[in-house]
C-alpha cells in the first residue's frame, strides 16, 4: 500500500512538472482566425499531445499557430 501511494505521488509530481514546462500558447484552443485565406499551419492539441495541420484564415487567431510541424513539436510536445 505504501509503495502504491509513493508511486502515485511521484507520478502526480512528474505530470505537474511536465505541464508547468509546457509553453502556455500550447494550451490555447485552435483558432483559424477571422479572415478567409487558406493557409496551412500547425497547432498543438494537448488532449493527444500532438501537433496537427489546420487551415488558418490569415488574420486573428491566437499563438497556437506554427508554420511547421517541427516548430510545433519543439515548443509543445512533451
């Protein structure tokens, strides 16, 4: 029982540290913006811990918007 509790506490601490290290823009929802362009961009999806393509309208939106998959992964993927 003690081993289980210690393991649970350590896993919780590890998860908390990993989440704290993640750039806050990675936690923003994907937002294609207000304009009507069709620009291929990459966004981070925290639920799946992965980057995926989305279509950016060209203006507005938020900072969860990366030009390349590599940039998205470097900044957001744990």
